[in-house]
């Protein structure tokens, strides 16, 4: 399981445009690098990131991104959204070799 760091503003006001930052630790092998043994290291990248917001009554996809082999290790992603109310942000990463991870963060609007 990879370690994920999610930063959500602590107490935004309703209607504020806020910045959400996410970082996941993942080595991101492109499948082009040759290892010390002379063999190609198999590809192992995160291919997708999706974020959904659930306010208790509805779930809305806020952002979706697709990554390719040129992405750096430990991908960092940032986006803006409008703080419309209290709810839960759910982040899902998917990748090669069956990799899938989901993390949540609370959004508390004042």
C-alpha cells in the first residue's frame, strides 16, 4: 500500500475557491529502464486519479486525471474547487499490476 498525503484547507468559507493537494508515494517504473541485471524493469505506473465529493446526499466527480509513463515518481497533483458545503473527498488511484488505493479527507466549511 502506498502512502498518500492529502491537504485540504482547514476551515474555508462557503463559496470560497480552495486548493486541494495530493501526493502519493509510488516509484513509477516506466518499463524502459534497464536494471543492474541487464533486464528491463517491468512497467509499474499509476494510470488514473479520480476525486469525488460526497455531501451526504449526492456524489459528484470533481476531477479525473490520466497519467502516462513520463510522470515522475511520487506524483503530486493539485486542483481547485468551490467549497459548496461540508462533505467527504474520496481519492482513488489505479495503476498497473492491480494497484488500487482509496483515501478520504473531510471538507468542513464554515
